[in-house]
C-alpha cells in the first residue's frame, strides 16, 4: 500500500533497534510499538496508527528515546508543528465537487490517484500516477514471463566425414509443447527432428567451414530461449588426429567465437593445418644425396627425416651409398682399359701412352708405336742411318761415313783429328757439330770407307701424351746437330684441334691469373673467366661466397646432365672410351674458383664485381670449363644464383676480357688536399723517380713485344672444344724444332 516501507539492517543490530520504522527483532506483530511501549495492532486504521503509534515518536528536546540526534538551533534541527493533522486514504474528501467528479472520471477506483488529486487539487497528478502504475504493472508482468528452460550439451565435437547427433529438451510452465527452429546460419546438412518438448539435431559433417549452430525455442508468450553450443571441429586428413591438449576451454568461449578448428597431429609423411600436404623429404633435407645421385622421396608412412628418402647409385666413377660417394681409383683396382699408362681422375680415369707411342681416336686405350725413322721424327744427320727401336730409335753411321767422337763424318778427304792421345783421320765436311760432355773412342780411320760401330742416341723429340707436363731431363744425353744444307722442314698440316695448356703456379697457391704470373703458353684460365656484377656490397658477397659456389656447382652439374649428348664440354673424359654412351661431368663447390682480387666494388661503389672460373674435377689437370657453358648457365639460372646471393640482383654478365675492356676498373680515390698541398719534394728525388720510371717502362715494353711475338706463333685456342684428345698420328713429319717444353701446342712427358 501507500504506507509500505521496506527496511533492512545489518544482522548485528537485530533486537537493538525500535522506533517509527518498527521493532527490528524478526516479529512483525510488534512493529507498531509506541515510544512508551504500547503496541498498536497491524489491523488498525490509518488514523489509529497515526494517533496511537506515529505521534508518540515525535521528537522532543528532553533526554530519552525521542531526543533528536541533531543539536538545537541548527539547520538540521527538527521543529514540531502541533497544528498539522494529516489526511487519510480511507477518508478522502474533496473541497470542490467539480474536482471530485473529474478525479473519479480519471482515477476510477484507484485510491492513490484520488488521494493525490484531492490533496493537490491538480488533475495532472492523477494522469502521472496512472501512467507510472501502468508501466510498473507491465514491467512486473514481463518479470513474471520466463522463457523455456533448455537442456543440452554445452560443447559439440565434430569430425569431417562423420555424423553428429545432439538431443535438446525444453521445459516451460506455461507451454507444454514449445516451438523449435534452426538458426539462420545452420547449413542444410543439419536436420531438426522434434517430438513434443524434445528436439534432435542430426548433422552430416561434410565441411570444416565455421557457422553458428543455433536452435531457437519459443513458448506461448512468445518468449525465446536459444541453444548455441561451442563446436570443436576436427578436419585432420590422411590419418591425422586432433590434439585435445590444446583445445580452448569452453568456459571462455563467448560472443561470436563459438566455432574452433582443432590442432592436428599429422601422421608421418604429412604436414599442414589439416595434414593435407605430403612432405617431400628430398626438399626438406636440401637434396641430401651426392651431386649426380638422384634423390627419391618415399611415400607415407615414411617421414621427412633420413627415413623419408632414398638416394640413387653414385655417379659413374664413384662408389658409395648415394649419400657418401668416394672416387673409385680404376688405375689402382685394375678396372681400367688402358694399354700402357693410367691416370686416375675424380669420377673416372684417363689413358695415355709412353714416349714413342701414339693413339688413334680412343684416348690412349690402344697405343701404337711411332716409327720415327719412316715418319721423320728423328734427328739423324744425312750421314747417319735411322734404326727404329720399340718406343725409340738410334742413329748409325752410313757405310760412307765414319764415327769421330760420336759424330758421323763422310769419308772424302783425310785430315788428322786428335782426341785425347789418339790421332784420327776424318773427312772434312761442311758440318757444325755440338759435342756432348763425354766422348767416344773409335778405331783409327784408314783411307778406305769403313763401317763404324753403331752409335745409339736417345730420341728427345718423339710425340707423347698431352695430358702430362714435360720436362727435358734427357737433354743432357742428346746430341744436337744442325745441317745448313738440309731440306726445309715440313710443318704439321693437320694439327690437333684441342689444345692443352698450362700456367705457372701462383706463389699464393691460388689459380694463376695474368696479374699474378706470366703464362708459359696460352692461359686458358683467363680466357674462360666470367664476371658478374651484383647489386650488393663486397662484405655481403664475401658472406655468401660458400652458398654461391654450392649453387653454381649444382647448376652446372644439372646443365651438363641435360646437355651431355649435345655438348662435348659436358662429357667426362673417360665417357666415350669406356662405353658408347656419354657420362656427364659432376662439379663440386671446390671446383668454383674466385679470381684473385675479387670480389671488388664497381667504380660507383653501388655494386660488386665477382670474377670466377670453374675447372673439371675429373681431369686432374686444372682444366677450365668453357666460358660459353658458364655464360649460358648463369643466364639460365640467374634467379637461383640471385637467391644464393641473399636475393641480390645480378646486373652484369660477361667475360673477364670484355669486362676489363669496358673500363670497369675501380677508380683510385683522390688524395686529400691536406696531404698534397703542404708537401715539398726535393728536386733530386723527382729526378731519380723519373729515371726509374723510364727504365721500368722500357723493360715492360721490351718484355711485352717479345711476349706478343712469341704468342703470335701460337694457334688460336678454341675454348669450347673439350675434352682435349691426344695428337692424332697423320703420317706427316712435324717440324723438328717444334717439339719442346716451350711449344704451346704439345706438352711432352718426361722420358723414362
């Protein structure tokens, strides 16, 4: 009612409070206790409550339970009004009859509305009270309208390819059979079956796409309850399992995030969020097989470790398991096909012949003896007879000549020749002779022609294997004879196409270059040196050199494997003599050599120049890979080489000669003005310096002219013809003076 008051107090005040708000002891019957202890019944009228209970608690200034807690004569002190007497709701009276009729028209029998109008004399208070009362009743009704109570699992676990069943029950005091409806995002693969107050969801899980699994339930008052569980989706494929240890706690799931993709634990050989990707063990392990050995990825359940791949057999000329391959020494094991001499190389071997023998088109497998006498490969004079020996020859004096101190002289006129203590007779002849350090003693010569004992000379000019470097240690045992009337020498009309050259070793042990050592013959290394410019600093290139060498070796190996049948430069030396098919050369990172002085910055310091060349690891003689092969590989594999250089762009590709001709030299920084403006050089130092400079310039000019003159006699080197083959026997006698260590065409073996 209008006098309803709800009062609460802490429990510790129970039984200790009494007054106008009642007695706080838990007994409702004694709440209307006057200040003097008289209890008014709860059924008393409003007037009785006022007069018998309420007025007794009017404050006084005297000590006692009614004394004000606020001091007198203050703003908060209470003042009593003895003339006030309230109106009561059970006895409403109107002063104005017209106002009374309006009040009853508006308020009807609403006591609170009639009382407010009668006390205020204002009709609007009645309207305000009625609107507030209506709103209060509406809210009260809404509070009394409860939605259905739902019962179902809070989490649903689903796996792609399975069927999920969920049962929901609804209870409502106002409705026996509630209404069930699927939410707007539920896919067609979810079926709803309803039976009275129970609903069953049947979900055919065909996709892992997220959605809201919602079911709305309505009662007769149209109040709604919603079922929305947390869905844990498992979409692992290929035998993978979901790891429940990392599933999020359902208690923290809320808002719009109630669909979780579970983490997959994949079976061996698979990877990815849903284990749908098959791992390539060869790719993961960065091609672990030996270069030239094919890596094969094994299907699951093989993993992506060492058990996930197999390596093919080692390349020809190597033995091992495909991962670790060692060079097979065919010369040591005897598995070669050489007739005379065998030289083991990386991945193969090469054959060559002893001095005095030659080979035809099969690289030394078969060695044929050279008949120096019939072919003209001897140095016997016109008064000597050439006698062929196995692998050699010797000279004998003819019947009309006689040996004098190891020299055959014709018997025409007689003169005395003294050798030691013996006086000999010898013919005079137009000869220029060069005697060895030891002399031979012959029998006295008479006026008649005689035949002297055979004099054997070791041949110094027989052709030999071009794969080995020659020394001329046997020169001390030879006799050099020149004859001014001898017929002009006949040059070789069909020289061999491949040319083998060598250079002096660098004192640093690095590859020879034209600025570290002068070449003995045509320096093929410099001819086949390639230069690239990279948009990077020198220090960055140094850090990536090892990676670049591995990438370059792999790319050239791959190129040769594809071009071995078409490009002779890609064939191993022994490939066409051991079998009819060709074997591709295999290259290792240590076959890539950076030229001394590189890498170096470009003149504008924005790029770095890197000069390098490659050699065949299977020849054993530091033979370079042709420039054309390197240029083609760098152009075709530019993207992978840039990746090996830390993704730095290659801006220039060319030969070393072209690079130097294009004025790519690094400029010398100018000296600081502080270092030059204040230096006073004495005149004598200027004179001495100028003299030394002129002398050095003269020496360099003379040396350069001699070198150019010598080089002009050398046939042009074809760097694209490889491998080099031994000299083919043509039957035409070569120029005698052409055989020697300084000859740029043939390098002879030391005679045993």
